[in-house]
C-alpha cells in the first residue's frame, strides 16, 4: 500500500483520533521511520501507540478502512502532498487529511476568514457589504464555515463581487448542514473550494464544528468577526487564530445588542478594531 492510501486508511480507522494522527505526522515529517517501512497495521500501532483498550477497535476497523481507501473515489490530499496549504502546517493540530470539492488553486490565494453569529441582523449584513468588496477585489479569497447567518452572508457577498469562496464544513461533502445550504455549498465548490476533514457521508456532530473552526482559522492570515455573542463558535475560531499567531479583527457593535457582546469583548482583549475595508486589507497577507 502506498503512503497516501495508508494515511487515508488510518484516518478512516476508528480509535485513532487527532492525537494519533498528530504523532503520525511528526514521525513521518521527521523521518523517524525508514522510507521502505511497510505501511500496514503493525506500522500504524507502532507509530500511533494507542491505549491498550483501543487496540482491538483499531484492528477491527483497519482492514475495512484500508479497503475503502484503496477504492475511494473521493478527492483528498494529505499533510505530505504539495497542495497542502503551508499556513495550515503551522498550527498546533493540523489535519492529516482533507477531502475537497472544487479548485485547489483557491488555496493559493491570500485569504481572510469571516465568521459571526448564526442570528445575524441587518447591521451584520451591512458590515459585510461595506467591508468585503474592496478586500475581494484585491484577490483575497473569503473563508467561512457555511453556517447560517454571517457565514452564509459572507459567501453570498463573495459571489456578488465575483470573488473566490472557501468553505470548511463539519460534515462529509455529501451532506449539507443546514440542509437548505445544499445549493450554496455546490456553488462554493463551483467557484472556489469546499473542504472537510470527514469522509463523504459523515453527518454532523457537535464535536465536528470546533474542529472545523481550527481549520478555518489555520487557513487564514486573519480572522474577521462580525456580530458574535459571548458564547459562540465564532469566538472559538478567534481563539484558534490567536493561538496560531494570526490577527483577529473585530467590528464593534451596540452595547445594547447581544450580538455585539462577543465582538466588543474581543476588542477589549486586543483585537484590531475594524471600521473600514482598508483596515482589513492591511491585515491580509500571503504565506510562502
């Protein structure tokens, strides 16, 4: 089995988890095993070093996972492929595998993450329409999560300005969540790229969305937060950005609005205050 198929099989095997995949990345990237090492279950167990109670589960699912990997028709790339974004390798917990639909060239563009509340108001949409067009016209791709609210609005503004959208989703690529985003998800794939850490038919789970948020932040040179409550996924994304030494940008809002409590708190914590598109453009950079 070739390395790429082995990595997909490992990714599809139950009981490995992010910690196990991170060990695999470290071992291979640092050349800690010979190039001619066999890619099989013994190698997997030696590298991952799972807890004893997980070994039976791993062995039980590994063979079927490898068979699926050898016949998979899904588009995917691994941490070790040339198309893997360099900025994503810099984060603490980079994904081993990303499935995709769309154009890989979108990942080569400078990009900006745009996140915010699912219960967006007209103020949030007005901010997007005011701030994003100049950013998009500079050739910046817009990264978001296809969640309802600000995420969806950011993609719609991107389309309206002939920009390049990048969506990172918390389900497999065959699943739209929420379901009403199915057409929009297809449009993002046609004009940019949709990425997922999950195999094609995997449905939503509450643990998937914080994991997705780390990828949104990791892909982006800066994260722009527009309308956010105190406890929200967008603040999780902002925290991931800070952990990865990426700039966090925040649009201030009314002190009387619940949707502005999170963005205003980010400003208190040192996020860059955004009121003009030029201030956003200053924070977008290209990784090399």
